[in-house]
C-alpha cells in the first residue's frame, strides 16, 4: 500500500561478532502494482553502515543516498534488539518427605536426578544431587545450572525427575519419579513452595491402596540473570580506544625502506596495518570518535629527552586524534620530528590509561571501558613494572592488546598473556582477570587485516562482561540510556 513514511514489519536476524567489521547495505525500492519483479522496481536510495554502528546506537538514522539527482532528504531508521540467549542461570533447592524405605537395616539414602527430555524423546542428565544418608526426609544442597542446560531455554520442556536409594555396590534402588516443567518450577519464589508426588509406576499398578512413594518439594527457584556484552553496549557503554606506538631505535631509521616505520607511498607498514585493523572495529563503539595516541621510547622535541608516554600529536593537554585516520596522520607527521631511541618500556603507558580508567570508576557518570592497543617491535625491558601495572589494571574497566611487529623473538612476551598460566606481579599478586592479549603480527602477514583484528579482539566482549559482573554493575536498560543521553549530556 501507498505510504511515504513506511514502517517495515520484516525482522532480519543476523549473527553479531564484535571482533569483525560487518558491513551492511540497505536499498529501498518502489514497486508498482503492475510490477514484474525487482527488474522493473525503482531504486529510491541506499545506505551503508556496519552492524557495530547499529548496536552501539541501538537506533541508527541515516540519510538515504538517492540514485537520482533530486537530493537526499529521505532517511532510513534501523532499530536493533538482541535476541536473548539462554545464558541465564537458575538456582534450585529440593527436599523430600516420607520417601519409601528401601533398606532393611536402616533408612533409605536418597538422591535426586533431573533429566531434560529432548525433542527426539531421548533423555539428557542435567543434574544429580548428593546422597543424603539414612534419611526419608532429605534436604538436598542448593545447586545452580544454566537455563540452557536445564531446558534449552524452553520453559515448557518436560523434565523427568527420579529419586533413588543409593547402594554402595552401584545397584541403586528405584524409589519413584515425577515430571515437571521449568514453568511449574518458577512457582517456587518469594517463600512459596512447589511439590510433586513421587510415583513408582509398578506400585501404582500392583498395590491397591498405593498413593505415592513420597513428596518432593522445590523450596526455591531463583533465576540469575547473566548480562551479555550487547546488554552493556546497547545500554550505552562506550569503548574508549587508545593506541601506543613503539618508537625505539630497533625499528630502524624511518627514512630507510628496511625500517618498520618506513612510510611507503603505496603500502602501509605493519604498524599502520595493525592500527587500522583494530581501530576500525573499536571506533564504532566510541560516540565522539576521538582517540588518544601515544608514543614511547623516543627523544622528542624541543629538548629531545626520552619519553615513554608522549602524545603523538605533541599536544600533551589533548592527545586525542579525530578518528582512526587522525591517528594515522599524527603518526606520519611525528616520525620526522623525533629521534628513535630506547629502551622499550610500556609500564608508563599502561599506568597512564589505567589512571583514566580509575577516574571512570570513581565518577560513574557513564559506563566507559578502555582498550589499550600497544604496537611494539621488541621484547620489553621493564617486565617487572609491566607485570605490576597489568595486575593493577586488571581491577579496572580495561583490556590490553599487544601486537608484536617485526621478526623479534617474542617468547618472553607470551608471559603477559594469561593463556599459559596466571600472570602475577613481582610480589606474587595474581591478576584479578585475564586482560592481556598478545599476538605477533607475522602470524597474520599473509592474512587479511580482519584476521588480525578477529584474533586480538575476540576475547574483549567476555572481558567487558567479566569486569562489570565482578563489580555487580548491571547494564542500563535502553530507556535509562536514552534518558541519560537526552538530559545528562
């Protein structure tokens, strides 16, 4: 039907990956009533964006670029909503009373098993309680399981629960069973209980006056909400992206084509490739698109003293560059003005960003998470201080990505990445969370830049969620976020 302000009901479901640039193109067509398919439809305009831009803003409006010369006054608005997964957990607390006694010389030793009934009628064990010895009125320990494991997120899915009398020879005696759904279990909240008769089908057939083999009671059913990375991003969490570049002498004279900092007229060097690959993704989650850029290991003007945390744009009061392209330009402009020197110390730059992250923790005006990208050509020389700085940073909303550029031996750098064991400070204090990802650029030399970004950014969503969960910080709901954007900023 005819409308110049159409609202489309079709919902498109897309898999979302933070660590990838997912480019989208929208095309709008006018199809006449006597149309012959899309071949005769008129294209009214098109719009291109990334999925990251949509989810970071939750509602994205952009002008349609028209195919005709009538001007681009039309807009298209895309709204994103996360399809909730089954990541929530449920806490259950069962007990029973007056269970059948299966032992001659003592009372039954009951335990409870819960099975999920699958679509093909097979049964999957979800949980087995501990055994309560010599007790016909057992109270089993509260346990926690994921909603996905319990019922595949389907609240109506049948669950089969079986009660057994434990025997040391493994031939446990069957007491009885009952069926339930998670929807029924949800009734056990706010002090209310839900109970089922435990039935032995054989006794029901054979025994005339048989009622049941006991009562099983659910004393508590508590759903523990597990927030996702998208919950935080769509609630207004901003990614603050900072880059730090190694300007030590081991990189080679930038005027020499063999230098890692050589600016080739037609081809970006490894520093630029890594910077753009990672920055291109992070920029979608930063509303002002302003990125601090620092250098370390160089003598800088005017007095040419060695600095390990100088602003690449030489503006110490405002080291931010406009967009990733602004960082690239600042990098290229600073190279002729500095003297590559040394040593390779990265603790100062980690501490600098950690200070900003620490201020965020204390202000709490808006949720901001800091990502520091360190590009370096060699093994660092302040390993003890760096370990200490990382351990302290693990308590803050911060992640560190280190990309090793060139062909140096980076074996020692792997210790900073917690994948091979827990990183500790020189005093023995362990990191609170694993926040460091290290990769040598040479592993991706013959791959696309997207492969590098995917490798180093894949762990960031979990690191963000781990931090906020550990602090008990819940994401803002979209309405709260919209209100804070409208009235607070």
